[in-house]
């Protein structure tokens, strides 16, 4: 579970990031979740965009993915959201206490 300070720190990092995944009309598939999980292992922090043609809400998609891969939901702004998961092998982000 992230503290407010840690969440704030991750938001500041995510602010300059571009989304690396897009959720479209097909929604969230098993393959999509696997790709997000692999990206989180490599980067620890990912930003995902929910396209306008998707019938899903960004917050709903974020909670679904976070729950399935045991990641932390950082924030959702408009149609974009950010997820964090500490990497087992490629630890890059040092969270404040």
C-alpha cells in the first residue's frame, strides 16, 4: 500500500511520461494484462490511455488491471491512468519513506 508521500512522488514522475498502452473497443484482454505486467516489471511505472471508442471508464480499467496483477493504482486523470508495481529484478524507482 502506497503512502500519500509515495503516491505524490510517483505522480510527479508520471507527469512527464507518455502513455505506452491504449485500451480500445476490445477492452482488457488476457494478452493486454500480460503486456502491462511485463512493462511494469521492466519500468515499474506505466501510464495507460483509454480511447474514446472504448465503452470502459479509465478508473474501472485501472482497478481491474491493478487487482489482476497486484499493482498499485497511482492516479487517474481524464482518460489516462498510472499504475505502479515494484520490480523484482529491475528496481529503478526509490520511493520516499
